[in-house]
């Protein structure tokens, strides 16, 4: 018997030799299912040993000491799935692009982003986000400068948050070459129609598909509630058979594209109002996760809203 791993618009069928029947009907993709390794007390290291194992302090802006990171195909697929799962739980989304007013190191940029998100979280009720890094290739003045794309569930007062984003940069030592220069493009916001699930996924997919940049910092991250969302479920092959019957009856709204690999076959399925219903089992579990998340909803002070 073949086991299928299904997510929004993609089904992977594993050959019987590598199929794990124990996974049948199981939901996966949530950080809630990560195994926590318990270390017995007698294996705990002495505090002094832990201290000696810590690396020497070095200049945090020395880029050469940080390992280069990039987005693997697996990472890109995970980001896409998280964005779609987020969009199916939060109906009001915005797409934010944060750029810098001068040349920055990756480490400077990630510190500025962290400070910005921390402040937004404190001043906005139940603020959720997912961000990805990208290198600027068309900016001749700041070649390969890093910038960030975010999907959020927040309504933004653009003028106020734009000014705050510039202030955050200054506090991190990132200042414009011209003291009075305040680039309007530094904080760009677009509203997303989250009713169109395919377009929600495309917003981020557009920026990660061809993202081949090398970074000396994290390449993406998301808030805890988004990390806890499920994105996949395992099923019998009858799930795919059902889709193939709809395709044969010209009711699928497109064609199933199949790519055969050594140990599996990958099936790309059209995402539309009909096929969306087939992923309701993920959505129903995520509704529970979203409502019962142990993440504290911070503040209601929207003075910078």
C-alpha cells in the first residue's frame, strides 16, 4: 500500500518499500510535535564545563565568522505551506517590505528587524508574522544589500511605522548618507486578499523561488502561533484517486502534473474552491491550535498602530 503525504496543492506518493503505514491519517508540520529530548540529571554537565565550552566573544559585525546560509528547496516548500496555513486562519493579511537606507551587514539587518518586530508585538494585539530575507540585485548603489518581506495579520498606520522603522535603523547605526534623506520605499505595505489562497501562497513564493542568495544570518522565521500550524496530512492513495476521477470528469479545474522520482512521485494539484475543501482536515485542527495557543496575546496598546 502506498502512503501519500498531502499539503495544499501537492501530494507525494511514496513507494511501498519506504511507506510508513503508522503515519496514516496523521497531521504533521507543526512545531508542537517536535520531540523534546529529556536529559537525565546525571548526564547534565557541570556549570563550569558549560562556561568553558562557550566561544570567545568576537566582533559581532565581523561577517567572515558566520556560516553562509541559503534557502534549500525543502525550506522554500515549508515557507509556502506555512504562509497558506496562516492565510486560511487569518482573513486580513498584509504584505510588508522593509528596506534599508544605507549599506548594511546581514547581522546589522537581522538585529534591526528583531528590534522592529519586538516593538510591534508589544504595541499590537495578537501580532503574527512570517518573514523571508532577500538580496537586492538591481540596486547598484547598495549591491546585494539585504531586505525583508513579511506576511502579517496587522493593519499598518504606514506613516507612523515607516518613521519608526527608520528610527530603528538609526539606533542600529544604519544612517542615510544624506542626513535628511527619508526613503519612502523603506516601508512598503500591500493588502492581500486572503480569500484567494493561491494568491496568498504566490506572494511569498514569488520571492523565494529564485532566491539563491547567501546570507550570514537566518533566512526566514515566523511567530510562534504560525510555527504551530499544521501543514500536511498522510492518507491512503484513495485521496489521489478521488482527484484523478475529478480530472477525468473535467471537474478539477486543471490537470494534475506528475513527476516521478526514485522513491516517490510528486503530484501537483490545482488549488481552487473545489480542491480547497480536501484540505479541511488541516484547517479544522489549525482552528483549535490558533484558538488555544499558549502564546500570550501581548498588550492592547495600539498607540503606534
